[in-house]
C-alpha cells in the first residue's frame, strides 16, 4: 500500500500540472523542476537506503519513510508558494525513496532465488496500479474535491498505513515466528566496516554502471512522460480534456501492471534475461522515435506507445536479479539501491530538460494560466527520449555480450 502511494505521488503532477502552473505561477521549466525534486532526492538516497535496509531492516526503514513521505504530501497540498511546494515535494521524495528497496529486500527474505524474477515483476506491478490510480481516478477525484483536499486525504491515509506497517510487518519468516523458508537464510545486519566493503565492491563493478545507465535512460524517460509531460502533450496536441488525456496515459500504468509480472514469469520459466532486455530496449526506442518524427500520430498509437513504455519496464528490471546475483546476499540492499537510483536520477533530469525544450517553443499564449506549447516542442521532447533510448540499446547489447 505504501509503494502504491509512492507511485500516485510521483506521477500525479501530470494530472494537476495546469492547476500547479496557475496556483504557483510557474513556467514549464519550473514545473519540470518541481516535478523532478521528488526524483532527485529519490536518486541521491538510493545507496543510503540500501545501507539503512541492510543495517536496520526493511520494516523500520519502510515505516520511517512512509511517515516522512505522507507528511510531505500534506505539506505539499497546503503550500501557497513555489518554494513551499518544493519543500513538500522534497519530503515526499525523501520518504518515498526507501520504499521500493525495502519491498525488494522483503522479496529476497521471503522468497527463493528462482521466484525472485516473478516477485520482482509483481512488485513493479504494484507501481503500475499506482500509476493507473494517478491518472483518470486521480483526475476524477481532483475534479470532485480539488487537488489540495485530495492530496491531504491521501497523506492521512498513508500515515495510517505507516502505523499498520510497524505493527504487522516482519523482516523474515523467522522474525514472524514461522518456519524458515528453504534456501532463504536469515540475513544478518551489516556492521559499519562491512557496509564500506560491500559498497566499494558494488561501485567497482562495471555491470553496476552499465545497468545504471540503462535504467537512467529508460526509467527516467518513462517516469517523465507518463508522470508529467504526457498529459499536457495529449491535451494540447489533440485538443482533448485532461480527463481524456489521463485515460490515454493511463495505458502506461496498465502496462506497468501487466508487463513486469508477465515478463518476469517468462524470464524465470525460460531462464533468459538479456534477450528480453535487448528486445525491450529496441521497441521502447522505436515507439518514442515515431512520435518524435511524426509529432501527432493517431491517438490510439500514442496510447500504445505509453502502454509499451510501461510494459517494457518488465524487461529492464530483469537487471535487478542479475546485479543481485553478482554480490553477497548480505549486501542486496546496497546493490539494488545503487542501480535503482539511476532511474530516478533520469527522472530528476529529463523533466527539466524537456521543460526547457518546450519553453523554447512556447506560443506566448496561456489557457487557464497554463502555457501553450507547439507540436515542434513536443517532438523535440520525445526526440530527447528516443536519443536516450539509443544509449539504452547499446547498454542492453553490452549486457547480452557480457552475460
């Protein structure tokens, strides 16, 4: 439930982008920065998150993160200035940054290694459900109650979930008073010297950096288009309502909910990883390139591209068990945190880069306080995504050759 809320918070700015630009009087670049603050702090926190999880366990780490994140959501909802909103968004990112690594650590302590690909995919599927809720359902709630009350309600609910996490969750079967799971040993807490040693080994591994670059280029672009600029693109290029546009980008959330579990299961079944990664990178890049070249393809095709962007995350997250297998089980949090941060570093940088591109092609007009951008500006924005996709293809091919 907490990871579900992480995904609602990080993607919901697309739905309320117009209200934010009007209420806070921002430019496209400033809105991109506001959106990106979440991802910047999220990215920076990933290795520290791995250390926290390996040192204190996922239960306590996730509980603390949930409290900070949901308190930040309430702050953001009550903000009346751009700087105050930045502060609230920072807290949302700070608290949310620890949740996914905690979730993956639970997978390693509650499931066998031959189940990890499937459970990894299911964990990402939860993010997809959050992405779905952050589009049309969130848009309808905002229309009915306003964006501020909606975010306050989510924050209060999230604080309740944090309490439930502390009371009910346990770090392993043994700590829950259950029999040990076969081939899943209890993970000891790391000492400070061990943390330094394992961190050094993870950062010295070339695979870590290649996977990180792959995730930076794919996850970063995905989170930017689905989470921020996708809805304004559909609204302004196709002249439809925000509710209609959110239904189109909702396809990305559906893709995340469907693709990772299916691809993870197929990967475990056929014992193949890099083939899925290479194929996913090629299709991901091709979809973005078509929109960049055409500008306004049929809306159904745009929906299909968003669906593929979400689905193919299932191919890219196959890198998580690959990296985990290269390091000591006790350092799984550090290893996973090191690569997970790359997606969010991309998501911290691409919104502002695309926002600058859009501002360069601003028509000079406002509609309900929102800047109106040209098709050319959006083509350049998608073109940036396609160029990043080409880098991802190169990384995927390197992994395939090196595997």
